[in-house]
C-alpha cells in the first residue's frame, strides 16, 4: 500500500465493470495534465485525482493512488468506492488499483451535496494562494486524505457558500484545491473561471 494513503482499505472485488464516464474522465484528465493541475512532482510523486459519482448512489469511481502522471487511464487504474466510514478512517472498494489518497475527501463532497456528480482535486500554488481564505477554506490543521479533512469539507457545506461556489482551498494541503459540479464539465469550468480571475 502507498505510504500516502492514510486510511485503511478493504478490497471487496478485484475488478470493476467498465463505466460510462471513463472516456469523459480521461478527456478531462488530459486537459488537467496539459495545465499541470495534476501530474507528477519533481520527486516523482503523483498528485491530483478525479472522481465521478455512480448514478444516484453514494458510490463513486475515482482515479487510483499514484496515477496523477499517467497520460491515459485504463479501467485498471480506477477504483469504485462502495463504502466508507469517516470515524473508522476506512474505505471499501472494488478494482485492482488502490483508491486515491483523497477518497474520503471526495466522499465528503458527495455525502454533503446530492447534486454533486464529479470532483476534481488538483494543485496550483498561484491559484491556491489567490483563493485561500477568499473561497471556502479548510482548517490548516486538517491534513490531506484524513477524516479531519472530510470533517472540514462537511463543515464548509454546513457553514459557508461552498455549495454555490463549488471550490475549496485546502489550507492544510499546500497548493491543494477541490472543485466539484454536477459533472466533470462543471467542475472543470469552476477551476477555469477561478484561473481566469487571476489574469
């Protein structure tokens, strides 16, 4: 298991069936890679992840851990999260890949907003600095991929305008930004709107 995964994992199925959103997921990943919003850092560590809700369920498909730099996702590079427990810091999943380290963060968005159909987690230091404390922002004590981060996401849904802004600055995860929407098109458009505001 990756040293960057902070939750316990239980694989409940070795394979996932092909899902309708895989081509769309790859299309937006390519765009994010070109913009260096996901990828691999100088130390060779992958960053950034995307997910798509599985219909009207709490289940979702998410890119696997350490896949940020892959030019194209295969089905085996994704997992389907079929259960999670924030208190127990655990994730149940199907597929051969290990779920992204931010799986609990994505789960918190889906649980908090039934209208959210896709989540993007990316890194952009300039954009992060611009939206930090200007957009809904998590506590700097909440580290990535932890139940504390999931709690912070849910707190923002209760106490801020994050549902309409659809963007979160992760104060405890330098450069980390979450955007979401009814689909990947909207989640990506939120990022592009915020980047345009920097110009």
